[in-house]
């Protein structure tokens, strides 16, 4: 049986696509290799959102030429956004590649590999499924407990035209999945043991049911062009899958943070008290040039409404520094926004020119060292906010969804030798000490926060949680072990 290995770069969408590729390949009779060196088929699932991510692929393929020469039948597959962006060109530029497959063509991968095995020429398949969108569905195996957390795609593509962003080009226009299908997939995952679902989409909160099966959500306005059916979908999932512990989503666009979504957060206990809401800049001038279609004041008002509706809710964000024409004043406005909103997490990026984007018309005029200095300053600000937030939690009691053993997850190990790790309802990472003998995987447990690390919390089970956990049947006594999260070479974003 041929063995495969998948290396993933980039965002959660890519992580999710990789999980589906695992399933597609396994169903076609492939087995997972212990690592790339043991594999017959190596899949690189790529990201092209920034130039650096694309360069990573090119250097990886360069290294693979030697790996391929060791055995003639070895096959290299390039999937994901670089595959979609470059298509056939990749085959011409890099002779080591045998198959190029776009995100919408993943189900065709076994067939393409079969052709190559029979001596077919290198092939590129990068066609958007515009007429009949296909969504890859997780198929949890009945013999293994599902992962504690899982992604479910609700839409793909993007109709925004942010001037810096290549996503509309690599993922195509917006296509939505029927709410019935979404609910059925979530129900199946929860039945298999999953506790937390993250709804995925490029602009996840622009969701509309293609079959018109959702009632209008409370607070939804018929006249607001930014209104969507996302809040209605959240309400339907909460009602139809009562066993779900947490329902997250990524990544939303601030434009669709409408009153109906705020109300859903206020009323649905399943929505955790944390939202990642990309802002990109705190300067109106830059936001306009980025074609973000909201002002700083609108962003602040919308996120403030959310925080007022859900006390204690935290926000994190994405920010680009060094966008063409960004002045010191513009950047100062970004820093002041970070302080004003009080983000508790931040992904910061240096602007990177991408093919096919409107911003190519603007000169990339912020020097590299200035971009670097701004990014460092931005991180300084956000680290200080996070540190103050985390130390403020010391001594409090929190509910943590346990996602895995620390050593498996490569987490930040505290001095006390934490064994389990997971996330609080607000998404802070928590390492749980002194509970190694208990099977906590997939449990929502009560912990008290003992210390704050730089990016995480060190926690201990409360006495009540310890007593409750002791009553639980052990993972090795009758129920299959829950799968740990797949290991990926993540690139952020
Ligand atoms: N839905 C998100 C939004 O509202 O913008 C887009 C997610 S994007 C895949 C992840 C992040 O990468 C963006 O939020 C942005 O901060 C960053 N990014 C995208 N294009 C970029 C570019 N050309 N240069 C630098 N960073 C970029």
C-alpha cells in the first residue's frame, strides 16, 4: 500500500483541507507514513497569502528533488493556494512536482495520483467548482474517538476586494454550504466525541443559506447591506446540537459584525467569550486604501457593542504594518487602536506584495527595516496587553476544554511539568499541572489559575473537578483513545 505524508503551511482553512486530504487518501487505500522520509507520496499544502509563505514552498521543493531521486516512484504533490495561483506554471518551473491540485479539486487527488503511477505526465488540476460547490465533509471513524476540537467549513471563497489580499484569486468567489449539511456534520462530530467546533470561512460571517432554509435571526435588519444569515446559522446549530460545548468561528469581517450577531453572542451560551476580528489598520486613510469598507470608528463601535453585550469578552485581531503609503502617523493610529480596543492577541504581518492584487498599483514604499521596526513595536504593545490580562487571571477559576497532552502538542511547559493543555472559554491557553493520572481529554474542567506565563496560563484542577474526573471512566478502559490534533507546520494568519 502506498504511504503518504502531508506537510501543511498557512491558515486554519489549510489545516482543514489537509485533514480532508488525509481522509480522501485513506479511503483510496493509502496509509499515512511515519514522516516524509518514509513516504511514497509527499503532499505540500501551501499558503500564498504572503510572499514568505510562497518562498517556503519553493525551498521545500528544492530539497525534495534529492528525496525523489532516491526512489523513482516517489511523487510530489503541491496543493493549496500556491497550487491554485500558479497551476501549470509550477510544473514548468519545478521539475520535481508531479501533481498540482487546487483546494476545490482535492476529491480528484487519488485519480490524479493513479494516472501518475501508471506513467502519466505531470498534471495540474485547479478548477473552481463554481456551479456545484463541493464541501469536504469530515467522516469521523466509529472506531476512534474524535478530536476534542474540529473545523467545519460553512463557506469558501471571498467577495471582498481588500487591495492587499490574494484570497479572492486563490479561493474564488463566495460559495455557501446548506445549513442542513452543516448541522448534520456538526452533529456527527459531536456524536463521535468532539466538544468544540470552529466554523470556517474566508469571511465566515457573510454566510447565507443557499437553500433559504433559515428564519430571520432576532435583531437582523432587512435593509442593512452588511446583514447576513450568520447569526441565524449560529442559533440553529445551538438549538439542533445541544451536546456541543463550544462554537467558535474564523475568520469574520468587521463589516458583518451586525446587531444580530451581537445579540446571538449575548444569548447563546455555546459561543465562547472571545472573537478574532481582523482590523488590519487603525488609520482611516490606510483602511480606505486597503478597501476594507469600514472606518476605525465603525470598528470600535461594533466591537464595543459586542463587549458590552458579553461582559468579559476578549478580542484578538490581524494587523498589517507597512502598507503602501503608511506614515508614522498612520502607524501611531494603529498603535492607539490596539490600546483603545485592548486586543488580547494579535497576528501582525509586514505588508507583502502579492500577484493579482489591486495594491500592486501602489508603490511598496515603506522600507523593509521600517516595516520590521513597526512590527516589533506592535508586538511590544500587544505583549504588554496580553501580559497584564493573563496576570489579572491568576487566582481566578476558569473552565478549560482539554485538547491534549502537553508533550504531544509541543506546548509551553511550565516549571511544574504541566501534562494536559487546553483553552479557556476566552481562548487563553491553559496548562494543567498535577493531573497526569487522570483522563481529561475532551473534558471541560474547572481549574484555578496558579501562574501566568508569557503567552499562556498555568492551572490546577479545582478539588471539585478532580473528584468529578476520578468518577469518569478511563480512556483505556473501554472507550477508544481520542485522537490528538494533527501536527502542522503552521504559518499563522
Ligand atoms: N478574513 C480575513 C480578513 O478579514 O482580512 C483574512 C484572513 S487572511 C487569510 C489572514 C491575514 O493575513 C489577514 O487578516 C492579513 O492580516 C494578512 N495578510 C493578507 N494579505 C497580506 C499581505 N499581502 N501582506 C501581509 N499580510 C497579509
